[in-house]
C-alpha cells in the first residue's frame, strides 16, 4: 500500500527540484522576465495600484503577481529566486489543496497519490522557474474549490469565506477565469446529482460581496490610471476604460473578437501541449478520462451520493472553454491540472493497487518503459552534445541513471509498483539534470542576463548606459535593476556606454574613433530552440551578437584621473 513516508519523500524530491530551478536558472524572456521587471519597478517607484512596464502604462495582467513578487524582492533583495518565491509557495499550496479536495471524496491513498501526480507533473517543474501568473492562479483556484467543497459538505461559514477570498485572489492574479473555473467544476456536479437547490443559495450573495470588496483596490487603480485618462495605449491596444478591459475585453474579448491577440485557436492545441506538460501521466489521464465518461453514461448521467464530478466535469468544461478561445498558449490549461491529477490518481490506484485491468496494465507498463527510455536517451544527448560548458561526467551520470531506472524496474525488493517508481524517478531525475546543467548552459546565450552581469561586475555607471539598435530583452532591465533608455546610433553622445548590435561597431567607431569595445557576447531567443542551434557546428549561423562599447574620450578619462 501507499505509505505516508513514501509520499513525503517523493513530494520532497519534487520540491527540492523546484528549488534547484528557482536558484540556478536565470529568468527567461519574455513573460517571466517581464513580470519580474514589472515587480521590481512597482516597488522601486512605490506604485502599487497603478502598474507600469519600463515606465509605460501596463494593463495585460492584474497586480497580484507583481504585489507578492515585488514584496518578496523588497524583503530579500532583487534576485530571480526572490521573484519566484511567492509562486513556489503557491505551487506547494496547490499540491496540498489538491490532496485535501481528493480526501473529501476518496480514500487517503488516492488523495496522497493525487498530490504526488500533480507535484511530479512536468508543468510544475517548469512553472517554478519559468514563473508566470499561472502558478499563483492554480493555487488560488484549487484552494477555492477545496474550501467551497468543504462548505457544501460541512456547512462551515469559514470555508465559504475562504473559498470566495481565494476566488478574489485568483481574479487579482489572472482575471475572471478564477471565478469561472469553480463554476465549471461545481455546475456538472450539481446537475448530475440533481441538487438544484445549490444554484439558488443566498450565501452566494455574501461570496460576491467578498469578491467585490477585495477587488476594490485594483479597480480603483485601473480607474485612476486609465478611465480618468481615456485614450492611453497599453500593450499596443487603445484603452478607453481599464475597468472594461479587465472585466470584459481581456477574457470575453477572446471570444467576441475584441481582444486583438491571436496566438493559437485550434481546439486540440492545449491537448497537444499536454502531451509534454502533463508527463509522465498524460496517457493514464486520457484513459481515466475516457473511463469516467463511459461510467457516467452507463449510470444514465446520474451520480450516487458517494461520487463526484467536480474534477472530471471541471476539467472537461474548463478545457472546452479555453480551447474555444481565439488566443491560446500552452500554460493556459495548467489551471485545470489539479483536476487532472485527481482523475489520474483514481485510475492509477485502481490499476496498480486494486489490480484491475491486468491486460491493459501490461501494455501500459511496456509502453511507458519505452517512453521513459527515450526520454533518458534524449537527456544523455543534451548533456553530452550541445554545450561544452556542461562537464563530461554529467553525461556519464545521466547514462548511469538510465541503467539505474532499469535496475529499479526489475527489482523485486520494492514494495511500490515498479512503473510508478520508474515514472517518479524519470521525471524528477530528468528535471534535476535540466535545472542544474542544461538550462544554466542554455541561458548563457540570452543577451539580457549576460550583458547586465557584465555591467554589474564592472560597476559601470548605469545612468550613462544607452541601448541603440538592439532589443536586449527584459532580463537586461531586471538584472541591471535599471530602466535603460533607448536611442539611435546617430543619437549617441560622447561619454556614454552603449549596448548595441555587434554589426554596428564599425558605424560607431566611424563617429567615435576613440570608442572602446568593452564586451562582446552571443544572443539567441532561448525559448525558440531548434536543432540548428543545439548543433554546435551549425549554431554560429543561428546566433546574433551584441557589444558593449564605451564612448568616453581618452582625454576625459585622463582628466578624471
């Protein structure tokens, strides 16, 4: 059976892996670095209700992430890990709330397995270093659903209050979706249990009042920043009302066409990305989802008192709504992963602990062993081939881990099912290698953090640093802890230090014969990996190059001395 010590050990390893990513990987452009820059700027200028991005009005996301991450940096200093810390805590909250929600309806072993599945999903490892608003959103939403489910079962007012406070927290993090997902979760549950009275409870009025009250500070800030000054441009959009944009355009506008974003709009886009983001559980989840729907049909769409459809129905409706949006990104579905974790855990428990579907189990074991082998082989290649900065022994160590995986798989001394052991070992082990070796080596090709590191290490006067003819990315502003102004090559002046494209050096030297190149580096959009970049032989053709050039005259340097 599933023991508590095993659960704590696995989740502890997951948390340890999160911390490695938080501590060792520089921020990636664009979103994570942009939000970190906004958070730093918010506390630097003490503007908590009106949000700015490099001095410009910002409206795309609500302020909760900026509030909490900015406060963290205020306490611990401006570091990438201090920016990530609040989201890390919310990921732990999401794991715990998922456990507590499952415990309301299922035996303790399934609840513990639910927490393990969520903690060891690829999305959680990613979300703890490439931090966006979705980590906090997941925590707020599953907390609200757990508290509201507690209230429905036990009728304690404190659970109602916490549930709606969590909804408000989620809305302050990523908008009305934090209200819709709990509705999507409980709607099919009530319908399938024929609990019609649940739709008309007077307590909901109190809940809406709590939400409105907690949203008031943000609403005041939006009104002051935009509604009092209609016609501002934010994110390329002409804004007549900040309140309307937040409460309508940003969410409903994705369906009405008012929102100008058009990232992806295929119905299967989110599912395609779940093939990697919900590893190593995605196949188990899809089978479990099919069986849940099949069982419901066999029961003539009616649940018993012991059954729930908060999780299955919540995932299905949330997915369908998000998948119909005209603007989708892979991380949008992460908010529903706690549902997926519980659905998956129920299936895994029946499969491996109650020994159901024996023939299916053999097929799944063989299939996943092949998948895990391919993942380890891919990791070995990543450790050995692309980056010379990664020591050779790391590739050897990853190869030994592949052998260890097989040793665990064929061991007869373990009291936990071998496929589950191998699944946890693989997903945690691979992410430890990625967080400690691959990502740190990869991020050396991101200009923003490397250029800022040079400026900081040489103690260059940041008030004299200009940007000309190049887009350094948000990591440059965050790690530089300064809003560096833009200019043109023709607009440069003597005495300045310029960050520019390396191809512009000749033009600069023509205008400033005494110009001195202080530093040159490589640049690549690391979130757009390609085989050509990963191949050391073809990489040079994929790289851009930047330079930091001092335009101070030697005469003035001598005079200062």
